[in-house]
């Protein structure tokens, strides 16, 4: 029987280092839209849901989703694990991909690779951050819903509830975890958007694209990233 696979995009406006970042714009559209467009071009996904909070600060995210016909669920602000569980109760996925809304350049082909591994094995979590070798902003986590429900019930620490896969990584003996990695460790490269500098870098990378952004693979993005870094060095 075919598994129902969904992507759940975690998004909020109350980031401390870069407030409102998921709706900051590059080339006329917000970061969140870049993430959603890439997911729309990802094989295997049956649904894409934005999971934000009931806090007033996140109403602009819900408004954006409504205006653009994007599925959106609002749950607890701090208890992200509980928010995801509520999404799963509503959509009845068998498997879900956790996506951060501040990763607008996440290569959907990496998600496809992770899902391939998941479907061809017997795992509770397939990940590329245990340990990390991919750049930040290219994190991929594919979770079995049945196991996640049980894990969620065991989560008590605030950090576990806020970072829902932390419990898995802190208790690897309880789960079947499969990591996939690059041959070269690129974990020092920052492609997520956490600061204004990251945002400037993202805007610059997008400005160099001459095709739709979802056509650019991680290798393509890294080529632009490295050329920009070289240009900065040459100007010093």
C-alpha cells in the first residue's frame, strides 16, 4: 500500500536574531514562497502544510497562506512538537518531511534522496544531520508518523518540544535512524537565513539566477556561493 507522505513547513515570525524573516522578500517574493515552490517540485509529496502558531505575531503567515491557497495550520508557539502532532492528526500522513521555513534554497532533490532511502529501508528517521555534512539550510529529516506519535508523548524537556527531532538524536538507541552524507564535509557553509548577513547573501545568490530558482541544484547554488566568496576576497 502506498504511503501518504507530507511536508510540514515550520514557520514563525518571532525569530530573535531576524524577526519576520520568513516573509522577508527577495526578488519580489518572501522566503516562505521559495521554500514552498521548491517543495512543489519535489517528487513523492502528497501534501504541503505550513505549520505556524496561534500567536498574533504569526497572523501574517496565516494570511499569506490563505491569499496563496497554501494549506496552513496554527498550533502552539513553543510546543512545536505538539503543533506537528496536531497537523498529523488532521492530515493522516504515514510519513512526513520536516522543513524549516528559513531554508529557502533547500534542494528538493535532497529530500527525494532521503525519501528514497526511507522507502527502501525500515527506518523511523532518515536524516542528513546526524552528523551534519550538508550546508546549513539543506537539512532534511523524514519521519515515520507512528513512531513520532510515541516519541512525542515522551518529550518533556522544553528543548525537545521546541526542536522536535532533538529527542531522537539524544536517544538513538530507541529509534532506527539512518543518516546520509556528502563525501565532503560542507557543514561550515551557511545557506539558511538566520541573520541580516544571511539574508543579504540569499538576495545576492537569487540575483545571480537566470532560471527558475527550483531548477538550481545544491551544486549549482554552491557554485554561485563560491564565486561570490571569491569576488569578496578579490575586492579586499
